């Protein structure tokens, strides 16, 4: 850029984005992600590009920024497609119905939200991935919650609170490693230091889920649940052998196999188990598409890429047993690409850095520095639409400021995770918010108020900073020891 634009100019695209997205939610409500939000993101990106061009930024620079931003989101796009296929094959193979069947025997409405959060904590710690947790056990928990008559927003909030707590504390997590590396601290020092803020945060969240659970009266009585269990038993071949597939996927993730090949394996195994245990259902789906000769092949393909709706004769259950396959994820992918276009323009133009540097200039205290870091992480999640940028960019920007104030790097790494990692899931057009909304089938703006851990976590880290609780000082370099004089 040959000219530095005023701060108000750098903020203008974001101000317009937030104003129009708010209008979209008011008008379109949950359908806002079906296309209107995507258009607004592209329009806001066009405004940012026009302003950047006016101040001397070349189109080549902006285009390279957009391409780089979309490249960062490519793994998320591929995983989303695979999750769509996995949800279809796991539905038809009976894996998801089996998880629901056994879950209804164990869980009850009063403790369900609390238990769902705990289950996701355990799975996420061992897998190191909130996304994998959401796409596997999260889908099953959503189904159980729906059958029990619990508000889907409550269930999604509990799932994501547990998934992101486990993700933060797992040494297998990519964001945990990224935060420690960008702040310049040891991984396990970073994890130990996070426990000071994350354990109080998840404790409060779990208490709130218990309160919600005790205040919930199930829409279904025992007889209705028995009817649902009977419908599942009559419609599917329910067997514990089907649980081998999700177990295999979780073991692969624990063994550090990347999510995409692990989910692909889970999809293929789901298809194989569908042929072994639910062949009449596969045959029926293929015949309904219209090819009796190739019905089995057509049926399994349809479940992987397209709409599938299974009928059991139970109205409550029939609403649940559906999948959109890969095609059902295309709106979410469209949203992610549109968000990456906007984020690429904001980063390549220098607008993002200019806004965050303005925040740094007003910092006067340790509490103010941590608050500025939190605000920058949330702002980056909102403007750049990417969790990794929300951890990496503030980490680079604030490392020197923390050092100059005599603060150990684990203070910064903890703050990055307490705000950059967990708030990404609260932004509808962020890759994380879009991903989980697509996977769990609940709009981000609907579940966000109930993702208690993700809301409490950044507040907790600010409180610790202002009260000077567990703020580690920077250790001075050891002085060189002079050799003792020779006798």
C-alpha cells in the first residue's frame, strides 16, 4: 500500500458486514446461511478490495491474499464433504440408530446435557480434535437428545463446550500446538498453565448444564421411549458389532492419523457394515431412486452423496433418521469460501493489522494487555473467519509486548487459546462456526448462547489478569558464571 488509510476506513468493511449480517438474521433467521450471508460476505469483501485499491494496494496482492485464505480452509472443506458421506453411511448401516438405541438405555433427560459434555471432553482429549468429536459422537448425541425431547440448541452447546475443552487440553490438538509455538513456550507448560482458567470455566459450564437438565421435563414418557426403542429394533439390525466402526475411527485419531483419512475410512467401513447388517434398507433406498437392477450399488451411493430419509413408522424417530450426504454440506462450504474471500481481503490489504495495532497502542496494564489480546483474537475470528489466524496473528503481534512487560510466554499462549480457539465456534461465518452448524444441524446463532464454556473462557482469562492470579513473570536469563581463578 502506498498510502496508509485512516483507521475508520479499515473498520468500514467490518462495520458494514456486521450490520448487514444482523439484518440478514432478522429477516431470514435460521435460513440466513442458505445464501444471504454468503452474498453479504462477498459484498463486504468487494468494499474492502475497493478501499484497498483506492489506497494503493494492487489487485494481484488482494487476489493472492484471497487464494491463500481459501487454501487455509481447504482441509475444512474436504473434511466437511467426508462428514456428509460418513453421516449417510453411518445412518443406513445402523451405526447412528445403534448409538441412539444404547444411549436411550443409559441417559435420561435430567443428566443428559451434563453427561453429553463429559463424553465429548473425554473423546476430544483423546482425539485432539473438536471437529472429529462433533462429527462422530456429537451426531449421535444430537439424535439421543432429540429423541428425549431436549432443545437441540442446548445439546449442541453442551457438545461443543466439551469438545473445545478437550481440544484445548489435548497435546494432540493442532491449535494447542500452534498457540504454544506462536507464543514461544513449551507445549506441556502451556497445557499446565491453561488448567488454571479452563477448569473453573468448564466447572461453571457443567453446573449450568445440570441446572438446565433439572429444569427440563422430557416431552416423552417412558412408554413413548419404549415405542421408539421398539421402532429402532424393528427397523434396524441393532447389534454391538456396529460400534466397532466409531471405535475404529476414534482409535485412528488417537494414533495421530489425520482426520480426513480417518473419516474416509469410517465412511467406507460404514458402507461395508451397511451391506453386512442392513442390506434390505440399502436395497430399498436404491429401488426408490429407480434402478432395481443396481439397487444395492445405487442405494449406498445415494446415502453417501444425497438425501436419505428412512421411515420407521414412528414420527419422532422419522424426523431424526435423515441425512443430506455430501450434497447437504455444500451450503456450509459456500459459506466458508465466502468468509475466506472476506478474510483474505482484510489480511492482504493490511486493514486487519492496522486495527489490531490500534488496540495495542491503548494498553496500559497487564489486565489491559490480556484484554486487548482477547479482543484481537475475537476480532480476528470475526473478520478473518479462521481459527488458526485468530491464534497465529495475535501470537505474532503480542509476543514482544508480553516480553517487554516481563510476562512469561505461557501467559500469551493461554490467552490465545482462551479466546482465539474457543470463540471461533461462536461466529456463524467462521470456518468452525459454519462446520459445527452444518454437522450438528443447529444454526450457530441458535446454539451459541448455550456453548457456556466457549463464552466463559475468555471472560475467565481477563478476570485472572486483572486480579493478578497465576500471571507468570518472565524468567531472567541466567548470568554467565566466570571461571574460578587457577591456584
